[in-house]
């Protein structure tokens, strides 16, 4: 198939960066080597809708090494790395339909292009591929044997489909694997969200009041890293259990209506819409900065921000100043989109090694076991989690103890 990418001349740059990250992804490389020998995906076409980054490229080439025929599009219009897209096409013969900064119409067209190729398995990030298949490609649903989902947001959408009786095939919630959300969501998002903000603004976190909206696994990571950089962290939450945990971790917990007037930097990471609304924007400090680390650009009310502004201008790449009628200025980072991928390079490869090992093994699990799986949301078996963790520890030169027979007997006995 012909591809739709920005510039094929960027391929060498993409290949070099992919090679750098591959060295930091030893678990995925070990799985790739096994796939190349066993070829578990012979005669399978795999539709991929993920962030087109160096890490994703290493996952896609691992899937191809197992005999699959991947076809790729982007899960976010501002996260595509054009040199990586070019390398996948030029050096690996993988059709890619992704350009950084593509408009919504192009995003939709690329999604449909992947689905029109009639893939057998879908690799998704945010559930756009799965939901589009169910809305606009129902005639092909019988061909799809299953899918995988990378994100909390996507898993939430899938579970909504299950509740409505709409999901037509099994999807593995990779996000729910321990070696995914306990590491990628917490350590990956925590570091990369702050990294994106710092690259865009060159601001000093120390001494600033940082409002983290949401204290799930991603919010835990962002709050921890902001505190580590010297920020005075306020957490906002709707879940009393999560809020209580934040308090006992030493964070200040406030309703958003109170936190809005105090924050210097706001980071939304909830997966929900309308977290920062007009009434919050109206009381924010002059100079407050707004960033989103959630999957979709709906957490900050951008229409309200635009309507409040009397002037709008770009000050730096990925930083827009909104001047309000009372001469206050608010600064939006990365258009309110996923800041770690818009203004940065996303999660470090070392943590994506775990996430994409889960993705690769989830595809293998579907290929081998889909006939035993009913339509719905599934979780990878615990032994796969343990295998990935063991491989990661071994790659770090670390080992763990094993239970003795006496210890196993003791734990198994109610006496």
C-alpha cells in the first residue's frame, strides 16, 4: 500500500533515533527475537493506531518480525514524529498514514484507511480504531478477531461499549496489566508530562504552586515529580479514597473552585472533560499556565478560554498567551493536547519497554487464544505480567528470591 507521510527524506534520522531507543527496550527486543523465530502472526494483518514515536516503531517492527502485516495511523494529530513515520515506510516496508499536525479530516481519513485494509487485530490508543470500526465499518467486524487498548481513557470507552452491549469482539486492556499502569502511567507520565512542560516553557517548578487535577496512577506520578522538582502541590479529586491517599502522601487537597485562585501551573490528568471551566479561568492568577496530560483535549475548556480572551498570541513553540479583559494573561501549553507528546517525546523508552512488551504479548495471546475469548474487555493473565517483570529485572542485572517448599506450604495452609 502507498503511505501518507510528511517527508520520506527524514527516514535516516528516524532510523537512528529508533536504534537509540531499541537499546533501552531489552524486554521488547527479547520478545522480537522470539517472534522472528516462531512467527506467531503469519497471515495476520494488524491495524495500529498509536502515537507514532520511536518507541511505537520498535513495537510495530517487533509485530512484523512475527509474521504480521502491520498498517499504521496516528492516535493524536500532534504526537507523530515524521522522521519515524518515514523510517517505518522506507526501511521496514510498513504502510504509515500519519503526519504531525494533520487536521481532523485527515485524522479521520487515516483511521478509515487502516480499517478499509480489513485488519484481523487492532492495536489501539484511546479506542478510536475500535469505536470507528463499530460505527462505520460494521461489515468488517466479523473479520476482526480482537484488539488491544493502551490507555485508561480507551479502556473506559470500551467498558462503556460493553455496558451498552456494543463491543463485538474481545479487547485486551493492556492498561490494566500491572507492568503497564504501575510503571508507564505513574513513572512515565510523571516524568514526561513535566518534561514536556519544561521544554515548552523553560519555567522553574521550584517554589510554584502546581495544581494536579486527578490522582489516578498518572496523577500520582505527576504530583510526585512536581514535588520532586520543588513544587508546592495541590491535588483536586472527585474520589474521596484517592483524595484521602493524596492527603496521606503529604499533598494538599482542595476543590477546584478554591485551587483555581492559588495555582501557578495547572496539569489536568483525569480522562474526563471540563475539568478546568470558565468559572475557574475567571479567578486564576495573572501568568497561570495550563497544561493537559490526559488523552483528549477536552479537560481544559478551550472555548471558554478563547471567549474570555481579548487578545491571543504565540510566545514560544507550544505556548499561547491569552490576554483577558482585566489585563490578566493565561498561558496554554501544547494547545491543551497531551503535553508530553506535543511538547516532548513522550515517555522514556525504558518504561515503554514494559508497556509495549504487554502490547506484543497481548497480540500473541489474541492470535493463539481468540477462539476461547468472548466479546468484551479482557486482562492479560498474571503469569504474563510476571514474565515481563522478570525479563526487565534480568535486563537490569537484578534477581529476586524464590519461595522455599516450606514457605509455599506455610502460605497454602490455613493452619
